C-alpha cells in the first residue's frame, strides 16, 4: 500500500480482540438458544449430518457458500475444491451480486478484464457508478497523480461523492440509464470517424451491426433517456476524442446492479476498443496470471452433469465464472427447485443481510436440514445456523494474494493465533478427512505445504515471497503489442456482436433497455431506490459492533432530495416508511442538498443489521446474462408516519 492503509485495514485488531467475538463452536438448541460444544463433537455431528444428506438425497443436496469476508483466490478455491471433492457442484458466493456482472461484460467482448487501469498515466478518467474515495482508496492517489499531469475526470453518478466535487464533468443520469449514454458516445465516435479503423477492420466482429444500432442514440435521445443534457453528452464525447487511447474507463457496482447491467458494460468495452484503448496499461490489457497450480477441481471433477444450481437459468454466469446462483438456491432450499438443497456450509458471508428479498432468504435458510456458519460474530445469518464455528481472522492464516492487474503476488504471514480456533484451511481439511476424501483432496498438513505445492510451477518459493512482504512483481506491466491477435473469445476477435449469446437466445449486441422502474412503471411506487452506496468505515454488514466505527455511522438513513422531502412533508431525521412490492422498512430520512442526489431518487446503504434494505429489494428481477439482482433503481413508495 506504499505506506498507507484504509481505516478498515487499520482496524484489524478491533476484529481480533472484540468482546463479542465467538471463540467456541455453538450448537442451536430446540428452544433457539445456542450452547457451546467441543470442536470435535461439532465436527462429528456436522460430518454425520452431511453423510446422511448425501446418502438420502445425493451429494448435490449440500452446497458451500463463500462471502466477501474471505476475499478471492485461495480461500475461495478451498471452498470450491471441498464441495467438488464431496461430489456436489453447488458452490455459491457473494459474487452472484458482485464483480461478475462487470467481468462477464468485458469477457464477452474481449475475453478478459483487467478491472483496474493504470489511472496515474491516463489523460482522461471516466467513472460510472463507482465511489472510489470510499470503496477504493488506492485509486485516489492515482487520480491525483494523473490530474497533476493535466488529466481530466468525468464522473457519472446520480449521487454526488467527493470525487464528483472536483471532476471536470459530473453528470447525474437517472439510475439504470447509463447504457443510453454509452451508446450515445459510440454513435458520436462512429459518426465523426473518430475510431480506430485498423482495429475495427482486422480484429472485430459485429461492427456493422453496432453502427446501425447506434444511430438512434442522438444527444437529444440520450438526454431524454438519461436526463443528461445533450451538450454534456457532446462534451464527454469531445474529451474522449481528444484523449483517445489514453482514456481509462472504470465501471462500478452501480452498473452491474441493474437488470441490463452486463449489456451496459459490454457497450463500455466496445467504446474502449473503438478508441484503441487496448493493450495499454491505462486501458484494456490482458493480465498474465502467475503460473501456479489450481486448487479447484473443474478439470478433474467438473460435475456439470449434476445440475449446478442456476446453470440452466443463467448459463453465462456458470459458463464463464463457474458460479452457482444464490437467488435460485433459495428456491431449491424452499423445495421449489429441480432437486432438494438441504445443507449449506457457509463461511464469511451474511446473506440474511446482503442477499435480496430478506424475508425469503430467512425462510429458505431456516428450511435447511443443516446450516453451518463460520464467522466471528453472531450475525443475522449465524442466528439461523444449526452450528456456528468460530472463524480465524486473516491475521491467523498464511495465504497467497494475487493482484493480476499489477502482476503482483504476495504471501501474508500468520501473525496471531487464538487458542482453539481453526483456520479456513483446517475447516475444509478436517471435514474432508471426516467424510473420507481428505487423503485424496486435502493431503497437505499445513497451509505452508499447500502454498509450496501451489507455487511449485511458478519457480517462486514461500521463502522468497516472505522476503518480499510488500508483494513480488513477477512481470512488468507494459504495452502488449500482440494483445489482440489471439483473444479468448469464441471467434478469437473482439466481439461487438456475440454469436455465443445469440445462440443462447440472449441479445447479440448490447442493446439498451429502459430501466425496470420505467418499463414496469407503477404509480403506487413513484420513487427510485438505489442501495448500497458504501460507508467509509463499514464493509457491508461488518464493523457495526466496533464502537468507534459505530460512533461515526450510528444509524441507518435514507438519503432524499430536499424537494421530495418537502413534497412529502418530511423533515431531516424523521422516521419514514419505505414500501416496495417485496416488503417494508422503517428508517430515518436524511434530507440532502439539491446537488447531492437526483430528485425522485432515494438511497439506502445495504449493510445495516438492524435496518435491512434487502427486505425491499427483489430476487426475481435479474440481469438475464449475469443473473444479478436489481439492487439499484428499484421502485418504492415513501410514507410519512403520522
Ligand atoms: N468502505 C467500503 N469499501 C468497499 C466496500 C464496503 O462495503 N465498504 N465494499 C467493497 C465491494 S465488495 C465492492 S463490490 C465495491 C463497490 O464499489 P463501487 O463499485 O465503487 O460501488 P458502490 O459503492 O456500490 O458505488 C455505487 C455508486 O453507484 C451509484 N449508482 C447507483 N445506481 C447507478 C446507476 O444506475 N448508474 C450510475 N452511473 N451510478 C449509479 C451510487 O450512487 C454509488 O455512488 O466496494 C468495495 N469497497
Ligand atoms: N441491496 C444491496 N445488497 C448488496 C449490495 C448492494 O450494493 N446493495 N452489494 C452486494 C455486494 S457487491 C457484495 S460483495 C455482498 C457482500 O455480501 P456478504 O459477503 O454476504 O456480506 P458481509 O457483510 O461482508 O459478510 C461477511 C461476513 O464474514 C465475516 N468475516 C469477515 N472476515 C472473515 C474471515 O476471515 N473468515 C470468516 N469465516 N468470516 C469472516 C464477517 O464477520 C461477516 O459476517 O453484498 C451484496 N448485497
Ligand atoms: Mo462486492
């Protein structure tokens, strides 16, 4: 981090020492209370129950669920390995609503996504639906570097954030309409002949189709769809034309949490290709992974014939990311799937807060024959578990972290230990051995042995990485001349139109569709709810039990435009009732200044344990490509409480 750490990173010890940390396994009793039991007994009972479920309903009746608390790569891959070793294809995670929507969008066009351009070298930075000062503090230093060299910054967000305050252009679209803006920019580039003809002629398919489709996105049409003035659309187009391949574009979760989010991201990828921002660190380039072994078993034991949950409904999500769909899993848990889902081993997730349609999630999780939760705290999800296993923090494990977009790897050290608490690796290792597939799939005695095995083909060693605690750069990030010669797309070319999607009955070109709240307009729900704009000291549902953090974010609030508040007769701080077709939430209003939020739009953070906004969101309005739920731009009604 070059000497800096974000406030949540700085709070690592608050997670390690809090008085409410769970230190012993807990078992739920018939009266709903939890009783401490010895680790070996908990493990035996869980193994017994899993074996019974496997023989009664088949291995696929059990799944694992990994949350954002564990991050990606190694800890995720243990969970994937474990469940395939058990014989079930059902791996679930928070990534049914995170990152995959954007990854898939770029992958469909280019066959890769580097996800983090070198902003410090950009001439123009365009951010859509992202909140970097809060969510990605390291971006900020790069923005500052770029700006000191004269770079321009464009921010597209219905809501003001600290970056928008110093952006050269800050445009506030109606939620879910970014696609129209992106198509407007594509049209402008094509119409004015400001695109890379060499790339288009030699390396793309579908240019003719997008050229025809783009025609209707005149600045005036874009203004009508997005609310962004026609001259602002033109101003952004001119900035792009001036900077061409030095343009860096970053889409945030604000785009993928829409029901047509993947297509919006595909259109953005096309835009980058048109301006030739390919193979450059500032644009789209293909990260090279370090050559290491894989912990997952998708080659050896793919289990595709076992009906991975959601793979039929959202084949692209499964095909590209090997991700089963959590929202569909709820139907399976409730007995409405193709086969029963009876058991879940869940680690580092809190779906009773984070997944859409909370009432249904709680009902589904409560319907399981076996729910095991590995966490530090008694979360809303843990309360529904049959067994809670105390989890080790990241300070208590040794793991590899990969930063492919910087060609870096590092090995974090185990620097702490808590008596009786097992690491994530020990959890999967012990379960696998109890279930009879440990020798085959979890033969390593320690994490260190795993890491040695993983690193072997790379030529790097555990010892070498220990000497580079700041991370080891295995390859410089530079210009990739031959990037577009052999792309990992079905045609090997940049796919502006996708025959693969067409074959699946999905839109061949990334068409723009008006958002759900307009397409299904209902006078009973006149406000547009966006959710999940992050708080600096909270990570989703985490950290609310840490008093010094709670002091900064004491209570949930619904941000509202002053004109809307005054129409409703609502004062700042007053409790209001928010109603959607899915549910109801009572929450206090925070009346913002006019520029801080679009009129007609309200925003609620998604991580509050005591004010769960996902009681309002819906699990069945999904992006047809990624399966992502509509978490931004959901219709609601707001009532004053008399
Ligand atoms: N402090 C903190 N940092 C975090 C996290 C955290 O919980 N706390 N979570 C991490 C995780 S897992 C993720 S995925 C990232 C997410 O980080 P980002 O991708 O940066 O996304 P959000 O914070 O969700 O910001 C979403 C922004 O999109 C805007 N928005 C909503 N709807 C639309 C729309 O239709 N169009 C446009 N253009 N904008 C829209 C919202 O107003 C908001 O400002 O943050 C990571 N960083
Ligand atoms: N409405 C709405 N819903 C959203 C979003 C939104 O914007 N709007 N954002 C979505 C996004 S992008 C994401 S990523 C998801 C996040 O969804 P989740 O991953 O379900 O949410 P968290 O609250 O981060 O839950 C992490 C849990 O892991 C625990 N934990 C932390 N570290 C560890 C560890 O090392 N080991 C173990 N075993 N446990 C640990 C924490 O105590 C916490 O209970 O939420 C999604 N939900
Ligand atoms: Mo996320």
